[in-house]
C-alpha cells in the first residue's frame, strides 16, 4: 500500500495523534464533563475522550490524552472529586490516550494496560497509519500492571472488567466495562458520532477484530448501557449494534469482490458501500472509498510497513 494513502487517511480520524494535528491549539481545548451516573463521568474534548470513576477510594481515570491536556484533566477531575487520581487505565497505544501518563504517575497513580501497550510504549513505535514516529516513553510513563486477556479491578464499590479484543482498533486495545454504572469504554473499536470506525492495521488492528470487539461489547451490554467511543457523545447499544451490522455487511461485500478476483482499485471502483455512506460518512477522510480500502487490505492481510 502507498504510504501516501495512510498519511492522507490519518488527519481526521478521531484517534489522530497530536503530532498529526498541528492545527490543534491545545490551550484552547476545553473539557466537557458529563455525569453518566454511579460516580462515572465522561471527559470529552477533541479525540481521546476519558472516563473518571470517583468515590471514597479516590479517582480512577481511563486514558490520559496528550501531554498538553494533563493539567486540564486533573482540574476536571478536581471539580468532581477532591481525592487523588489513584488508578489509570490506558485503552490503547495511540498518542492521544497515554500522553499524560507520566504526570499522573508522578501524582501517585498506578497505570494499568494490556501487555502489548507497555511493550509499544517502552520500545517506541512507527505508525504508518499516522505517518508518525513515537519515541520510547520514559520509564515513569509505562504501565506498572499489565494483563494478557482479561483483568478485574475493584474500586469504590464498582467492578471494572478489562477485556483485550485481539487485533481490533490496534493490537493492544482494552475494553473497559464498569458493571454497576453500566458503561463500556470501547477503546477505538466503535466510531464516535455515527462514523465508520477506524482500525489501524499499522498497529495490528483488523476488520475482523473490530467486529469481534463489538460482539464482545454486545454480549456485555443491555438497552441501558452507555457505549463510549474515543470521541463524541455517549452512545447506546442500538448504535453499537448498527455499527457492528454495518461492518459485517462491508466485510461480506468486500470479501465477495476479493473472491471475484478484483484488485483493490477495482473493489473501490465498485463502490460496495454506496448505500451506506450517507449514514456513516460525517467527515472528509473516513469515506466509503477509505473504508473499502481498509477492509480490502485487512481481509487480504496487507499491512503497512513497520518502519518508515
Ligand atoms: Zn486510536
């Protein structure tokens, strides 16, 4: 695949790292806090949205955004709790999800994540999807506790289940299920605001893994569950099911084109998502053509280069 495609595809995805968005003036980005009940709050801004769980034990934070947002996150947490941030969960190793790790750890937080996230942070990464090189993180930013498949945390009367869906948005995603509050953070496996969801095959993500992650969340959810994408308003289970069903449709249609011997260009020209685009395209980059290319490459096992 052409590196240029990946570079062009990145700029408007919800997970686009700060370095890929030089136009972002972080000093002007404000956090919108939404109370989801049972001590869980959504902190929303441009990409990399976080969750808080607050109570007598302190504060648990899901995702730390970019480094420029760290003090704002602490201030937002301070408005709903006077307790320190004691636990941090990173949902995946895109730069807008772990950038303030070191700040939180210096404040006493223990960081929890999937094994693969710690490895990627420790080694540094080249993400072809973002045409971005992320240097190794300092030791203080690395998770202190990691897991392989699943883990359960108990905090402030809440049970928080962590699940790793293999090769979904990345190869190191964590789905975070707050059981009492009935909230699931989807990592990047669910597109915010009704967009086609993005998966980063340069980080080990795949279309099949996205569908698998969504099926896992559907198995946990009921009709009152909040589903949290990494950007946008909280969604319900119906929106998650609709996304899942759409991806299953896209997979079947693109697989048919592959089975018919079509090249990637021919598959794109066939417009297999034509009747879906009006519902699922809300920005300039994750268009029907782009999701078709991503699906084609993923189903054919084509992955971007691991180095620049
Ligand atoms: Zn991401």
